[in-house]
C-alpha cells in the first residue's frame, strides 16, 4: 500500500470535500506475483476503469472517510494505492486494512513535516470476510471457500464497534440466511476485526507511529 499526500487537490475535490480521500486499485502489474483479481485489463490500462475496480476503489474510499476528519485536511488530498500482491481471496478487505495503515503513517509524517496540525484519523478500522460454507461459519474466506459459500459477507468496522459497511450475498442451493445467522456472522467479524486492529497497531508501533 502507498499513501501520497498532495497540497493542491484535484478540481473535483474542491467541489466535493468528500473526495479528499481517493483510492486506486489498478497498479498491480508492476509486480510479477500480483493478485490476478487486481491486475488491470487492457481496457483499464488504456484509462478506462472496470466496474469491479470502481467498486473496490469506492469501498476503500468510503471506509477511510468514515474514520478521517476531512476538515483536518484543508487543501490536501490523500491518495491511496492499494496493490494486493499475493492473495487467495479477501482482496477488498485486505485493501482496506492496508490502506488504513498506510494512511496512518502518511498522516504522522505530514504532522512531523508541519504540513498539517494533527492527525485527521479519528479511530482505527478493520475489515474482514465471513461466510457460511457447508453449514459452517468461516472467517477470512479463501478463494475455494468463497466459491462454495452459501452466504458471504464483507464487514468493515471501527475500533469503537461502529459498523461502517456490510456487503453480503446469499447464493447457491442453500439459500437459508436468517437474522440469527447474520448476527452470529457480525459477531465473528467484530472479533476478527478487533484482532486485525491490534495487529495494525503493532505494525504501526514498529514503524514509530502511535
């Protein structure tokens, strides 16, 4: 993940302050072991972004904006490049987790350089997938598990427990998806996200970022 700060934001950012956080997920071909799901097509390389890529970019952007005080970034744009180099599923949630760490480091460096007064990040966040496969609930599904899941959720949640986003599908022959099952899946996601946030905190501490 790479986070870049720009002093002069794009013109559309001036019209829409919500665009002060921009995410991009189409730079993976620089790496020989890039996750195939994130390698841009020839259409994307020509400058035309696919619907799937747009969806992931918007998801990452929405997630970050939910925990960032945009008023603390006057005249700045934070651009996040999300390249999942190796993965077997969970590329959306991996992008969000990595984007948070990159944004946190970028904010700390901007404060140290005197470009902004304080970190605009209000609280940590994390994201995880959870699904039901052959009647069993699984967290952080890989590709094979995801392809067999009767229910699949992507959950984004803040450290305080606020649910930022839930994306879910129910498909296949086992279309049983009860409210009780949803609650159990959200509880499992919350527990996993708490651990992911703790891991992110340790990684940030190792990088000298509080």
